[in-house]
């Protein structure tokens, strides 16, 4: 008899899950989402590629002048990030002296091609 009582009680309650496309789950403040690179402030120091544990950051040629701490530097390379190889550990963000590489507070896309580069 207790099975019937529990069945009727569950029929009258609201579902405990959310209706996903209609309702979105709020993203926490400290969420580590998709990686992004701000080319305007990157000085090409290569610290991000050196600390990357999965080696998804490589430095590619991109010579240009950059202003950093009241100095003009000639940047020779910039980081290129393989998006789907990245494990979002945050080491690159922590070691970047200018904050040019960072993890966005948004969900990232999904995919299987590990060679897709962040633009």
C-alpha cells in the first residue's frame, strides 16, 4: 500500500529537474569557461605556452609594436590556443603579466577536432 501512496504523492509534486532549453542554469562567478586571447595587450612573452600542462598553446609569428608599462616593445610572437585540447586549468591566465589570456565566464562550444585555434 505504501507504494501507491508514494506514487500519488510524486504525481502531485513538481519535477526536480529544470526544463533545459527554456530555463538556463546560472553560471557561477568563478566558472572557468572558454579560453580567450586579447591580441591588443599581449606582449608575446611566451609564459602561457611554457606553463601549459597539455601544451595546447603555441607561439606563432605576429610582429608588431606593443605599449607595456610606458615602454614600446616589439612583439615577435603571439599565442595560438587549441580550444578543444585545453583543459581549462587556468595556469596560463595566472602567469600572464598583462592579462591578455583569460578564461571567459561563459560555456564553451563542444567539438572533437583538437586542432581548432582560438581567434
